[in-house]
C-alpha cells in the first residue's frame, strides 16, 4: 500500500503560515495537494486558478483542494483520503498555539499516512522578542525544537542574533524563506511528478544523486545515516547492502528504512544551499 505523506506547517501566531500555504497552492509542483487549514477565510488564491469556492472547500484547477480543518483532525484526514481524487500529499496548517508533535503522532498512527515532516515558520523580525517573553517563550521554543526545518519569514536577512538563538534552541536547517519555490524543499526531491514542467533545481537548494551496484555493509548503514550532514532535509531511494536492499526515506530528523527487492543503490537528496553543498553530501556518502 502506498501511504500518503503529510507535512505539518507550524509556527506561532502571525509567523506567516497562511502566506506559505498560499504559495504552495500556486506553485507549479505537479502534485495534487489536500490542505487542511484552521482559518479558512485567509486562503487567497488567484482567480485564474480557482475552480470553486464552497462553504468549507476551495478547489483549484491544478488539482489541489483546501479544506477547513475543524475540531477533529482524524476525521479531516479521513475525508481528505476518501475524496474522489486522492491527494499526492496532505498539508496541515497547525494552529499557532498547537503542539505539532501531537499532530504528527496522529498522522503516524494512521497506516494510510506517512510522516512528511514538521515545518515551523519563524517570524524573523520578532522572534527575539517572542523568545524573551516569559508568557510566550515555551510555546515558541517548543514549535522550533519540534521542527525538521525552520523557515524564517518576513525578512531577507534575520535580525542580529536570530540565527544564533535558533542554533542554541536546536533548530534544524533554519533557512530564510526567500523567493525560491518551496514545494521542492517541503514535498519531495527531484524529479518532479509526471505532468509538472521540467526545470532545474533552484540555486537555493543543493541536490545530489548517486547510483551504484556495490553493496555497502548493512551494519554500517545506520551509523552512516546518523552522521549525515545536518543540512540534508530530504533523501530517498534504495540502498544495496550485504544483507539485502532497503528502501530509504529521510525527512529532517526522521529516518525510515525497510527491506525491498532493489538491485542497486539509487539515492537522491536535497537541502538548503546555504546549509549543505552537493560536494559535502558526496564526501559524506563516499566516506
């Protein structure tokens, strides 16, 4: 059974989560998205893309659909999976006050779904003041620490000390949310799905691929993955070992590997270009 990946968009109130969702809905990623949002009225899509705006649903001409999350997450997920057109990927916009880990646990308890990562949007202009506020600090810090990647919004360059604060909090691969397509980072690695326009990866992301028929030591695979460059956000493919082949998926901190029938190692990886380079990934894998 092919499981549907779910990405959770987290972040404190006003960080820019809905702005990010709107970008994802309009990018040419070639995926059918089902987006579950808390504040349905804030979704704003181009009229040229809009097919139908109902009481609780926005349907787009690119196959994406945006639905009101409501109070029952499990029910909303079931409805998304039961729709006439099954989504390729589900995005959940978490409430600004919610715990993204609790949402992730709900996702991982459903056999039809797979973990696609927690993405926390951090307000680059106001993050320091939020962290210094005794009433808000715990909530903001928890969302940052839970994230597989942190996207810094509302600035071209973070305010003084923001990157250091994020590092001290244990944020993984914090990157400024610029103009580059974000779907390539959040949803999968190249190649794009059938039907999407052919294009090369934007320079904001470093990409790497590897093919080999040489088996590696199975016992060493876990150690190698544990030592991967921190800037790798996504990695997938097949690894041939002396103990058989494994299907590999890496999303941020999460790693899953299961046995498969592959005849060669075939891997692709991606991460923010200011956090990792193709040469660094190659040197790691070759070591």
